[in-house]
């Protein structure tokens, strides 16, 4: 893997382990299969766009995945936005997504699952 870009799979795996979650627990929170989480962690498949931003926020790995190109913004109504900028081959690709509600929903799912221990 090119050293200029982070190892996304390793970052997801380490973020999940720091939270002390199993793959099936993360999968349940994200409403995906545990086999998909495994594919992410082995870099066989890579989460893209909004999914990657959700995972980065949920696992507290935003700084690892977007080390120099992430900023938190607020619009005129005070809603939070996550902006991620990736530079490749001289072209700038960017994604600006209003993630506040979705991230709060994921955190709520985590709290409910931790309380029920129904992983």
C-alpha cells in the first residue's frame, strides 16, 4: 500500500479494538454484515464516501484517515458539517456531508446496545 495514504483497514480494526467491540458488534451498529466489516479490515473492500466518514467518526479515527485534510464546519444555522479533502494526482476531490444527525443516531445505537448487551 502507498505510504502517503493511511491503511484504512488497519485503522478500522484498531479503532474497533480500542472500543473493545467485536466485528459483529460494529456491524450491528452500522447495520451491515460482519463479513463486510472483515472485508474492510483486510482492505479487500474499502468503505467510501459517507460510510467512511461515519466509521471514522464512530471509531474516533478521523485524524488517522484524514490527517491533514479534515475540518469541522458549521453552517449559518449552526448545523455541523464534516469536510474531507483528498488530493490525488494533482486533482482535489472533496466530500462535504451533513453528518451530525447520522453520527448522533450511531452513538445512540451504541448506547442502546451497550445497555442491552445484545450484540
